[in-house]
C-alpha cells in the first residue's frame, strides 16, 4: 500500500556523517562531565619559594625549621681565689672572752701590823705557825698617810716563803683621805714592789676609817680614792675595802655606798667588844651582802677593854661562834685582828674551828 521514506545514495552518506558527528559530541560531553567532577575538589595552593631578607650565599642549604643544638661552652680552669681579709662566713663570730676577775680569798687569815712584834720578826716562824693553824692568807701593813710606805724589806722575805707554802699575802694601808692621790700613789708603790724572784703581793686592802680614827673621811673623798685606786691597780688586782662594823649607829654616819663600788670584796671589822659575837656577825654579813660583794668579816682577837669592851682577848667560845655564824650567813672567808695580840687560846680556837678549812696550794711562779 504506499506512503514510506525512500532512501537514495546521497542521503545515505549524509546520514552516516550526522551519526558520526553525534558520536563525537557524545564523547566530548562525557569527557567534559568527568572533568567537571574532578574540578569540584579544593585545589592546594602552589608552593613558592620566598626570598629571605638577606639571601643565603650560593652553595649553602636552606636551614631546616628545627633549632640547632647550642654550641658547647668553653671549659674554664678553676683557680682558687687568694685569701682576703674580708672573707664572709655564715658562722657568727664568737663572743669576746672576758678577762678573769681577781680570785677572792677563802679560808682563815690573820692581820700583821708590826712585823717586829709578829713572831719576833721571824719569817720562818710566821710561815710555820700559819701552816700549823691552817691559815690561807695574811694581810701585812704596807703603809699609811702618817708613816708613808712600810715593811717592803720584810715582804721581800715573807712573800716568797709564804707563796712556797701556798699562803697568799695581801698588803694593807691606812689612808687619811686628805689627799686621795697621795694615798693612791703609796698603794701603787706597794703593789708594784717585786720581791727577789719576782713575786708580788696578791692584792691590796684599804682600811677606810671614820673621822674618829683621825681620817678626813667624806663620801666624795672615799669615792675618789676608790676610783683612783682601781684605775692605778687595774681590773685584775684584788681590792678589799676594810670598813667599820655596820652597827645601826655606824650606818648613820658612814656612807658604805660611796666606799664600796670599786672594790672586789668587803671586810667589816666585826669587833663585838661587849656585845654578842653571833649577833654582830650576823648583822654585819647580812647588811653588807646587799652590795653584791663577797663579805670577809674580821674577828676580834685582841683585848677590847681599852675600847669599852670586856677586858682581855675574847674567849675561845666567842671566837668559835664568830666563825660559825659567818659561815652560816655566807661569808667567803674570815680573818682576825691581829697576830701580835692573839693569845694561845685564841690561836687554838682559830685552828680547831671546822669552818673555813681550806688546803693551801703552792702559788705558781709567774713566767
């Protein structure tokens, strides 16, 4: 029945050409689509070399970002520093050592006024009796304002012999206090005196009496004498103040405060006369202890009758009671006035008393 497309030779070539073109277009479209899919991923930035501010020389590699190890330090030879006077220390300096003070006497002593009346002036007899009785120290007069310097030749013999027996020897002087410098000069002469062999006195006692004993005592004169004596003698010399018995009546007229500051110890003259030996001794040691000085009471071994006391040397019972109470109240030593006045019973009592018994030690020679 008729109505379809009729193909000839030319139309066939055109059809084939169109088909080939369509195939090429399809391939191109497919390639374009694939390229589009790959282009959707983010693109990485292109690495570029940035020139340094100061370009590296040719042939030198660009340094890496890791830091290079530090260069080793040069070894330094340790050299000890020279010593200097300003070396510091963490240890605090030691406290300065105070010079030792003078040695305070202990034991029993006796006072020598006139050597010619003391064992007839025999030094050997004095030392022998002192050892037999147990004496540890002697006080020997070295002068007064009225008599000047005294007994240095006697001391030349006594000091070496006493020291060899372990007995100490102290000088004592009776100053008038009219001219303290004159009294001080005399005391210094005695302290500076050297016996053969170089021995000196072991200390000095100043017998500072009241006006009734012929002095010109005033508080100012006593203070000036004490200060000047300490300056002349030095801090290591034992100085003993010999003072009146501090009875209630004596305290009203004698200024102990002015007398005592420069002295190392105080020796009250406890001569009880017609009073009770124990009570006088207790009152004296107790009163003087307030001044902070060792107390060395001097007991009565002489006849107190001419002074209003009981006639004769006190009996042994009173002498023994004096030593007992002195020890009880804290006295450091006792002594007696005086060698030339004491009788045999008094010597026996001093020897037999159990208080203040000290073994003498020979004194070392100074080198």
